[in-house]
C-alpha cells in the first residue's frame, strides 16, 4: 500500500522542513515548495493526496492558487490552508474555494496531525462517494450460493493476492465489473482507488486526455491513470480502445511513467490493471484491431465469467437482492416474487444475464401493483419486452414520464387487460390483482376504466 503523498507549500524553509520531518515520522511521503511557482511545478509532477498551503508568499498568495486550482471544478485533493496572520475573511474565502480547514500559525503538533488525518479520510470518502454516484449499484460480493460461483470466488481470492494483470471475459451483463471489484476488495490494494474506465463510452478523440490527463498553462487535469495511482485501473470493454491509445497505455504501464497531454515532465505511477471484454481478444488481434503485445500483458491471468444460464440456481438470491436494493436505495414499494414466478424465471434463458435481472426487478417494482409479483405479471412483462430490453410498441408506456404518471399508464393497461380476462367481473379481478374490492372500484373510476357493476 502506497503512503499518502503530501505537498507542503510555505516560503519559510524552517516551517517547511519541520512539517516535513513531523509528517515523515508519521509515515507520510512529503514534498515541499517554497513559493507559488515551485508549488505549481510540484503539483504538475505528481498528484498530491493533500496540500498544506501557506497564504502569504512572495510571488503569489495561497488564495490565488486555490482559485486557480478550483477553476475547473472541485479541487483534485484536500487542501489545508495555513497562516500566521489570517483573518476571518481569509478563512471564509479559503473554505468557499474548497479548502478543508484553516490552521493558524504557530502550528501545534497535535492539531496538525489530527487535521491532516481527518482531511485525508474526508477526501477518501469524497472520492468513494463520487464512485458510488457513477454506478447505480456496487455489489461487494457476487450474489449466489451455487458451486459455480463458490469456485469462482475462491479462484479470484487466490488471484487477488498477486499483483499480476487480470482479464475477465464474459457476456454482456454477466458481472465482470462485480468480480473485478471483488478482486480489488480482496487484494493488498483494497484501501486504494478502484478507477473504472468505460472504454466504449470515451470518444476516440478524447481517450488520451481521459486516460492521461492534460496540462494547459498552470492548469492540470489528472486523468484516470493518475487517479488510479497505487490502486487498480479497471478497463471495461478494453477491445473498444483505439490502437493509438492502446500503444500509449502499454508504454506507460511498462515504464511506470507517462506524459500528460501538453505536458513535458514524466509522471510516475504504480497501477494494477484489470480489464474486461465480451469479445474474443485473440480474434481481435488476428484481425488487426487489438495490439498483440497488449493482449499478452492482459492475458497473464484470464478468468471466464459464466453466463447466468449456467448457474440458474442463483436466480432466487439475485431477485431477493435486487428487490431489497431498490426498496432501500430508491424507496420503491416492497413486493415478493411468488414461487411460480421464481420457478418460471429459473428456466428463462436470461440473454442479458444479471443486468437483465436487475432491470426486470426495477420495472416490476415501479410499474406493478400489490404485494406479490405473480407468474402472470412476469409473463406479461416479458411479452412486452424484447430480449434486448427495448420496449415493444405493443405496450405504449413512456419511460420518460415521472414515476406517478408512468405507474398510472401501466395500471390502466394492466387492469383493462385483466378485466377482459375476467370477463368484466370486478370480484374476479380483485382476486387476480390482489386488491381489496372497494379500493379496486375507486382505482377503476380514477383511471377512467369502464366496467359492468
């Protein structure tokens, strides 16, 4: 595990050296800068985990540097501002610009160390929250009790103990990223960043900037590779990466350094690579779409992720997991799959794999009514959805509507369909829909559904 890297910026050499010695004794890696220009240079050379920034310096003040670094959005790391003659206005301005805290000089050892520790923890949590917001769901452990999954978990736990590159192969939606995160959680880098790169979602002209970052004047954008320093870089659908970027990435990873776009100084990195692909990379190499040298690096350890149809006994666990997830995270109504519905789903082919399970559960919780999810409701959902997950025109429901209106649309279609099945018998409809009859009458009236009393 790499040490947190701290940049100390102060024009007084005695303070710089004292703070450096104190922090190094606490197992931090420290670099010092005596003015604004050397601070800019040090920040370009390597992304800090934390900056201790003096307000008053001979060439440029700390507030100006903070404004400069926060121009492009959030600060790239935590910043603690220091000053021997600061004012409340200065402290407020520093905080407004994103500084974590304000320390008055002379610094006290206990307060310095406590503030540094808290700032690093807070920034780590901020980065983790950003990662969680990017992903709808992040499963810490692959869901299921089947022998297939048990064997796979044990295999990944063994692989995680080594620092080798890993390639996950499998169909779309089979859980490749879940297993990559599981590997990260069981590795020695578990406390470092897991940076995921959806290669297919990055435009070719932007791929170099996204991965390697760029420099423009005094502004620095840290790319995904630098953000993953010390941790794991996950390349999802790596086969979609263009050949030029493949070559540059391989060179950076082999040498342990690279140049940002527009930069002139090498940036050092220590990154473990995990890649995933639904394509046959060996065939991609033969057809000239993937570099052979990069393929052999990625192919050091290959893990095949089985499609869901090969471990169908895990489907009930997956259904329960996603019901609980959407109830807790999105406050959707709690519903239960009947035994008949679960048996039906265990025998379904699941071309979209685990991702299709998640989408099915979300739709049924949003659009369904009643406590139970019946076999009939599942069959109706499948009849209205192509295997690709796209809505057929036979069920004219717009998923762009607010939740309440979308539910009303579905309820109207569902109840009209079921009412015809029940030959206009509201009492039979109440039993099929699992609703109390008085409530059902009111629902039919509100939705404008005509029926015979």
